[in-house]
C-alpha cells in the first residue's frame, strides 16, 4: 500500500493511472490509500482522476468524508467524479446526501454532474421527502439524460417514491427513449401502488396511446391489471386494453376469458401482430405473417436447440406430453467467464428436466406454431436506408438455434440457423429466433432439476453427433465437449468420421474429437500434455489406428 500510495504522486501520469487501477482491483483492503486517492480526484489528467474515482467507489465508508468534501469543490469535474464514487459505495454514503442534493439542484452544472447525483441518491437509498421531491423535479429537466437518471433513482426507492408516480407517468411519452424506458421500469419497480395509479390514469385519460406500452411493460405481472379492463365491453378503454394485452405477448392467451369477442380479438392480435416482435424486425425489412401449420397444440411435440454467441452455451431440448403437462429434458453445455484474469473458465455439462403446466404449454405451442408463418421481405427503400437496415439486422455474435415441431411421426416444421446473419437468411433467422424466444419464455417460470444421464440422453446425443459435420465450428466443438463428458460407444462412429475428415484452416475440432474418442473408446494416442501443435501428428496416429483396425476386421466402419 505505501508503494501504491507513493505512485499516486508519481510525475508520470501512466504510473498514477495504473496505481489507481491496482487499488480499484484490491478494493476495501486498500483503504489506507484513501487520502491519496481523494487528491487524485483533482489530477489534471482525466484518466488518472477517473481511475481514482473508481477506486474510491470500492473503499466503503472510509472514503465518504473525503468525497463529501470533494462535493463542495469549485471544479465541477471533481464534484461529478465524487458523486460517481459515492453511488458506487451505496448505503454507507448516507452522509453525502445533502451535498448530492445541492449538486442535483445546480442548474449550471453539466448534465453528467446532475445525472451522477441522481444516480448516487438512488443507489444510496436516500428516501426522504426532500430527496423524492428533488428527483421528481429532475423528471422535468431539459436534458433527457438527467430525466433518465432521476427516473431510475426513483425506481430504486420503493414505497417512499410513490408520491413521484404522477411525474413518472408524465414521462411515459418522453421524446427521449431511455428516459421513457426508465420511467416505465420505475413504475413497475415501485409495485402495486404505482401500477394502480397507472391503471387509474389509463381509465381517466382520453390519450391512452402512450400508456398502452407502459402497462404492457409489466409482462405477466400486468395481466391481473389488464383483464378486468376487458369486462366492460362498452368502456372506451376496452379496445386499448386489448392492445396492451396483445403487447404482453403469448402469455395473454393464458388469462383471456373462455369466450367473447374481446378474447377472440386479443387472441388474433397476439397470434398476428404480436408474434412479429419475437423476431426483432429491423429497418429495411418487412415482416409478414402467413398461416403456419395447423395442429392441436396438445398433440405437438417440440425438439429444439439453442446456443449463445461465441459458444458460451449450447442446449439440446426435447419434450414429451404427460398428464401434468409438457416434460422438457435438456442436455446442456455452459461456460462461465473466469472472475479474474489468468483463471480458467468454468465448464458445466449435464442433464436437467422440468415440467411446463399443460395450459401454459398449449399456449406456448400455439404461439410457436403461429411463428412458423413468419416471412421477411426487403422493402423497396433507397439504397442508403436499405443498407442501414441490413447493418442493423446483422447479428453482433454467432447465433445458433434449430426447431422441429411434429405430431407423431409427421414433421410439421423444421428450421435451423447458425452463424452471422447474411442478406439471404432473414426468413430462417426470423422464424428460428421467434420460435426459440417463445419456447424460452415458456420455461422461464419453471423450476429445473438436475437429473442423471439416461441411456436415451446418450442415444439422442449420438444421433445428433452423426450430423455434426454440417454445423458451425463452435456448435460442433460444444457437441464434442458434451460427447466427451457423457457420450458412450454409440458416438464412436461419428467421432471417427470427424477425425477422418480433412482438416480446414483451424483443425481445432480434431482435438475435441480426439479427446472425446479417447475417453469413450479407451484408445488414447494423445501425448501428455496435448497441445495445439500436437494435433496434426496425433491425428495421423489415429488414422493409422483406424486403418489397421479396418484391416483386422474389428472396426465399426
């Protein structure tokens, strides 16, 4: 600590910056350096001062007195950084509330200073009447970014902020979208008292258009508030309530009355306009919905798989109907980032199972069937606008998903998409994205249980592995990791075929295939340690082994 504290005064700016970063990583154990870090807030080099503020945010109560003093600085940049650090400290920074209020009230200060003050008040949990009143005033600030921070802060304060609900409702039509979104989120964070005021405003106002998405934003939590609005068929707000129900998504199908025109209209809207939202349409492309395959949802079984960008997860789902509902079994791979640089990530391979209640599963599958009718067409826009739409549509990371819907042995729908989205793949991407998102939502409220790997699980994995050569490289690698951990002799033929396939530019898949083959077959020709530079030579050993075994007549191929 003495060395780092001394470096904070070094004449070299980079040394001061690195010392602040080191103290940030060390955290509260570096509290002895607080005086030097407080002086660092005044450093003429912005990166150094920012680093000092970040480090002070990790020092807890020991840093509060110095930061309270910094809030009174004549340098508004120092005050801005101090507010940021106090917000990171949280509840222990209560002594700074008065100073933060003065900063929030300072209309001459830049938006960043006022926004940081509001943000910090929310994280500290300052819930006095004065704090709520000033944050409510901040909802009228000329700068949308300040309005956003005030709305978010109010959403953190719980029941104490109910008095600010009218101001939040006034922001649900804010022209600055982040402020609008935060105001809506705050209303739902404040719970039933705030939502009841929102519903009352919905009934009493003539301009309900901005309140429809605000009500729908509660998702399944909004349903108990919306359904009673349908009961009065002659009420002027009934149709708008139907729109809000449709905007909630497919779960509205679960709570609709069994009969009546209103239920039919909402169901048609959910299955029509609503499903478009699940495929994330973008500028430059027009999404249409045509009739998909027809079947009773209670007779449909669904098999699907999905993987996140860059291979962090891969899950193989299959389902079957039981008396209780739709039983879903998942063979999954998951990778978690290491908490610190230099440490290894955590890999997990296992099998889990859950049950979706019958009515919920039927509504989910009804929506999934509707989503298979998605069509995507390029709109005749000027070249510049169309190109912007294409760039917006492009995935920022590899996306993988596949869906199969079937009744008995008859396949109703089969689609898959892997990789980056190109100009010719919008239809496949839209369908698979929508279907898997709906299926994922169907599982959100279900409790998963870890189960033992069954013979059927291993058989499904072996069958899937037999077609793996057609997969994107990272999907194939995750399949091979799963096979290495839980595969059996039924995987051996597919693994041998993968090893025999000629290598491409990066033959990493051969390493994964040889790892799995060695563990399952017991024929381990890998050196120890098995490094990337050993892959080609090891593959030649396995090719010779396969050839020799074939000559002796003991091979599987």
